[in-house]
C-alpha cells in the first residue's frame, strides 16, 4: 500500500505546490492549535487533501484547520501536514501492511514507540485482533538524524539503510550498532581508502534478534503478497530452525508444503477462490519434528476484494440448452477431480509464457468478472482470460507439464488441461483441434491444439485458465512472478551471522 494515487495528479500537485510556496510563505504563523502534539504526514507525489483525509479517517476541514490551509487544492509535495485525531502522538506518519509474526507488542518494541500510540494511530479496539494484511500506521521520530527508512519498516528489512546526516560519522554509526568500522566497510563493499560524506548511504545488516518474532521452531514466516486478494495466488514461505514437516491452513485452503532436503525451508502455493467471502480468516501452521512433536503458529489474515466487475451475457437459444444444471455440475466435477490433485514434482520454470502469439493485444475478457447468463443472477465468474484469434491459431504450453485431460467437453468444447506440478494446472477451452494426448509430457512452447469456438462459445477465441491448489486464479498474476522460489534456510542464517 502506498499513498501515491496517480501520475496526472503529480503534475497538478507540483504546480499547486509552486503557488502554495508563494502564497503561504508569510501567511503561516504559529497558533495555539499548532502547539498540541500531533503526528505529521509528508505529502507524497499524487496526494490530494481528500485522499489524505480518507486515509486517516478525518475530514478535509479538520486537516485544513490543523494546518491553517485556506484552499484545499493548494498543497505541495514534501509539505508536512499535521493530522488531527491522534492526540498525544507525534512523529512522521508512515504506513505498513501487517505480516505474519507482527504483534502490537513486538512492533512497539522494535520501533521504540509505546503500544498506546500504535493503538491510537490504528484505532484498535482489541489489540489481539490485528490481522495479516491489515493496513497499519506508525510514526518515526522526526529528530532521528540519520534515519532514512525506506518503504519497508526497519523490523522487516534484511538490512537497514541510512544516510549520513550533518553530525554523523561512520565511526559513531558503527559504534551505535556494535560494529567495527572495518566490518561496516566490508559489509558496504566500500573501496579503500574510505570516504565519508553527508548524505552517504550506509547499509547495516538488521539485528537478527529484532528480525525473529516467531515461536520456535519457526525461524521465518512470510506470505506474498501480504494482502490476500480474491482470485490471486499466494505463496507461503517458511524457514524452520531444524528439520520439520509442515502442514497448515490459510483462508479455508489446506496448505501443501514443499520442503527442501534439509527439512528447514518450506513453501506452499494457494489459490484464493474468486468468490471467497470477504473477511478475516485463520492462518495456521503446524510443524512436526522427527520425533513427532508438534508446534503451532496461528494468526489471522483478511481476504480483500478482487473488484473485477460484472458482465451480462445473452446466449442464443440453441446454446442456452448447454447451461442446464446437470451438465454444469458434471463438467465442473470433472475439472475439480483433476485440479484438486497435488503432484510433488515441479515441472515448470517460472514465470509462465502466454499460450499464443500476440495474446496481450488480443485479450477480450479478463479474469474474475462476475457473470450472469441470460439475465439470471451473478452467480458465476469468468475463470480465465479470453484471447481473440483466427480459427486454427496454434496454442502452446506456457510451461512444461503433463497432459491431464484432452477431450471434448459439452460446455468447454475441445479441452486440454496441463498438470505443471505442485498443484498448478492450466486449462484451454473451445479449441478447434486438440493435438496432445492424456499422459503426454509437453514442453514450454509445444503446440497442444488450435484456437476455435467449440462448446459454449460465441466466437473464435481461446479461454485460458490457471488453477492453483484447486482454485482458478488470475493468469496474469502467474506471468509476472516466479512462484517457484523456495526460501533458503541458509540465507536467513547467513544474514544473522554477519
Ligand atoms: Zn472465457
């Protein structure tokens, strides 16, 4: 989450900023109101007062009053705004998204802020009810001379970056972190002789103790992305201190973990159902050691809306008959029967490729759009991507895999499903021809069929799906990210020892 909303506003804000600098130059005089301690927000490119007000759950008028601003459009990037409603809290407001292992107590400890301030800032009613993915506010001290906290707060960074201030020296900084100057130079790979200048960027390995807030034997737990969204894949990465077997559950999905041979690095892929009810769900991990002893990690996370829109489709009478309940159910059961399986061998190399040429230019319907057929209710959604194309256009495997299904289906027409391993499947419907056979091993780029309009289709197109852990997910998410990376326990260790 960031405060940056859009680029066009940046230009406006910059222009507005020039006016503002000129207008309020002499007008702003200290008043009684300005003596109350209040946190400050530094205006970022693209911000508007109304967006800022919405962010902090206050009114534009309240912000104007607290800052003696007459015209709400006159704000400038870099300007500091006092944010009312958080009485008694001071510092620069920053935002963050809660991750597994975060609690108010350990965040307060690491940031050296009292827990009450965090409760005020986040309007928390029950401190035990925070959840993974929760938008979270904190303040950092204004007078910390060298702190230059980037997007991620200190407690989640593998290393901390600083910029040398006017009165800082590398020697002092090293001393503050219990390091020798030599160790600092070594870590930053600075050439010899050593230069030192104001504004110099200094990297320091994060305090290993401050990194670890997980109960043993869990050394590290992360979910990516931190915001769990309907119709998106999620990867859970866990490191354990010793050999463990993992199982778990995330938003009603069973987690199938892949574990490295040393038993200390684990990964699970989940697909969040596109119609998963919005709300807060348990996220639970159970680790079992070689002697059968178990340890549990439990937290909560929120499932956010995918907000993918709606679409009404009118089918000609001869195609409408395909929509009868029995046919729908039987065919759906057939797909579930295949895609619910978990093959422990990963065949693919990420990221995936599009299954046909010029696909990006030919996308006609995106994933997850809620659908109604012939005006009934929006009880189904578009489970994949549609690409327009000429009859007979070659369709290729987006990654290596094994053909799990290759046959004509009533609704989906000539269909192919590829099993890529680790619970990842891709599906191809409405094909003109099928050129692959069940059980056949296919490689990335190999032709598996040609584009057509068989089954419940209103014109030549390819319908392409990606399934993860038994749910359809947005295929575009699968093209950008390498979900095959297993966390390395060794790398977490080496950071600690630096
Ligand atoms: Zn489609």
